[in-house]
């Protein structure tokens, strides 16, 4: 499939928008608008989930796009959340200088873990083909959900009437999320989730209910979703080990064979073909096959026009 002309820039434009929204969150955070800052990080997460499918759909994947996506993820989901956490902690807590350096150190650990996680992801792309079942899992928490998890203290602060967690707890949580990103724990990729047909209708109802609730209680829905995401990690690890021990459950790279439909062809017979079929109506379709039969060499000799010789 050839690339669609005129739209090759679209995936890179989406990536640039994701980077821009992530950087804009720092501006809102510097003004004390924490809710707007988190909205910008959430919008960057949504845009980051769209650039890859857009590149595959338009067949416009390139090395430049992959590198741009990695740099955008590092900035929007690594550096910006670290700055947000530092600005928020220094503004809502009365901390000493030594505590402030401790908070900044935990933010640096988070940002460095994001960079290491993206570097490992890019290096795995150039290595040998992974096992078929491994394509349905990520190694560690991806950077977009990692950024949302790192902002949980700010979400709690905005939702529960300026309730701020202790400084040491925020620092420990930030380091914990960073370590989850560089860990070897498998997490399920949403693109690989297959829903049974009997569960499609209930799932649609749940998604609609969650979407409506999100408009009225966005922070509560976000917290519940992040808790569910953390709770799925033990199940993902169990599922990964189970599939690794049962190769018969691995998906096949070959597409299943489908029965080809019988194609009806219209054969146009010329007058010459019709005369030839009438001449050899005894079952022998060609003169070569006819001469191979010893019974027809003497009794049914014909001239070059197909007429039988006179019998004496």
C-alpha cells in the first residue's frame, strides 16, 4: 500500500500537538491553575495515542516520526510532570530547603526513569522479533499512564478540598511510579484486548456510563481508572507467565486459510475450436493423443483437413 499523498505530515502534526499541550501544562502550573495543568497532560495522553494509529493507517511511518514521538513522550510525560510536582509541592507545603531538594531529587528520578523506559522501548524495536504472545504486553508501565499516576497527589489535592499529602509521601510515590516504568513487570496493551461477542453490549453500556460520569466527576473517574490500571498488573504478570508456559496458545503469524469461492468464467469458443471438437468427438482431445492410440492409426486415418481417407 502506498502512502496517501498530502497527509504524510498528519501523524507528526499530532505528535507536535501532544508535545505542545504537555509543555503548556507547565505554564498553567506556574500560575497555580492545577486543574488546567492536569487537563493539558490528559490531552497530551489522548493525542499520543492517536499518532501511531494515524501513521499506520496512512502508511506514513518513518524513522523521523518515531524519534519525534520519543522526544515528545520524554518532554510531555517525563519532564513536565516532574516540574508540575515540584511546583505544586513548593507552593502548597511549607517546606525547608533540605526538604525541597528532596522533592526535586524524587522528580529527577522520575524524569530519568521515563528517559530510560523510552530508550529501552526504542532498543527493543531494533532487536529480533519477539515471541508472538509478547506483542500483547508492554514491559513496564508506558510513559503516558505513568505521567497520570505521578499526578495522583495533585488530583487528590484538587478533588478533596486542598487536601495535600505529606511531602515524604509524595516523594516516595513519585519514585515508585518511576521504578514501575523501568521495571520488568508486564502490562497489557489495550490494542491487543479482544472482547467476546457476548460482552460487547455490556461493555458499551459501562463505557457510556463512565463517559457521562467523567463529564460531571472527572477527577473521581480518573482516580478509579488509575486504581484499576494498577490493580491489573498482577493479572498481567500471571497471564504473561501462563502464555509463556503454553506455546499452543500462541497466536499464529499465518492467516487462517479461507475457502476460495469458485469463479465462473465465461469461455468464448471460436468457430475453429468448435470444428476441432467435432472432429475429435471420440474422447481424444488432441491429434497427438489420437495418434498414440494404435487402433486409430490405420482405421481412422484423416488428411490434413480432418477428412477420413477412403477405405479400400
